[in-house]
């Protein structure tokens, strides 16, 4: 079993079972009969699966009598696998929509990822529109003032938007709402809505459904 400081099992048989379980669980959550996760990039999932295949290629020969060279090859494969696993876990398992129940099932360290002050959200959203193609606008967002794109742990962005003939006075006048777990968030429109003005504002929301301050309202034409 992993120690409190390191979630990766040291025993090779336990590592194999744990690693295989992780790849299968990710596959189920991403593309199973009822997909729940849409935040994991396909190239990252493919890299995780490839890392397990590489590991097992060198692990399997050690299940029968073998030489020290075979042992060394297995150990090198485990080192390679860890170099894929650790950043994958950091990027994909400590954010929404992954829950503590998921993390416990995966044998990971469970932190309190809700901000210490559960009753307020003091982070603001910085964002802009991106136009690529037709009938879609993309909202790229991050924490105001931060260089990176990571969102606050345990948070998602609330997107309020609407197509209106006149500018809204406040974000609360925007009638359509969505939760965005990763950036960019894409809004898709009907052909009849092309050329109209779409207005939007964003705010962070924590796991207690507490919403922070809204950003300024921005607008663009539906392409």
C-alpha cells in the first residue's frame, strides 16, 4: 500500500494492480456507457495507457524465474511509468469533476481541496472571447492576474450569457447559465442566431455553491 507521503505502491504486484485499475477507471469515466469526465485530454489518456503497456511488457517476465537484467529492465520501466503517472494525477485528479470518492477509490492522497474559507470566494475571473469557425464562441478564462491557466482547487467557473438586443445592466440579467470545469468553454449557437450580439460574464464558484464576484460583461457577434 502507498504510504501517507507517497500514493504510488512500492510492491511491484500491488503497483501493477493499482496502475491497471487507474487506466481502466479513467477509461470508464471518460468513454464508458455513462461518461462523467470530459476534462482529460485524449493524448494524456493515451500516454497513460501506453505507460501501463510499457510497464507490463517488462513486469510480466519477472513473474517467472528470471535474470538480474530482467529485473533491471522492470525497474527502469517502473521509473518511466512514474514519470507519466505523477503529472497525470496532478493535472487530472485534483480538480472538478473528480471527487474525493474517486480519489479514495484510486488510492490517492485526499486533501481538503475546498478553500479554508468555505463561505466566501475571493478570486476573480479574467477572460476573453475567442472566435474560431462559425456558430461557436470560445471563452478562455483563468484566475485574474495569474500567468498560468489553472483554476482554484475545488472551483469551477460559472458562465452567465445571453443573446440580447440591448446591453444588460448587470450579470444577473443574463438568463443562460453553465458550469465550466476547464478552459476554453465553448458556446454553440443555432444558424438563426448568427450575427446577433452575445453577452457574457464569469465568476468562480466553490464546492459549497458559493459564487464570487462577477467579471465585467463582455460581448461579441455570433459568427
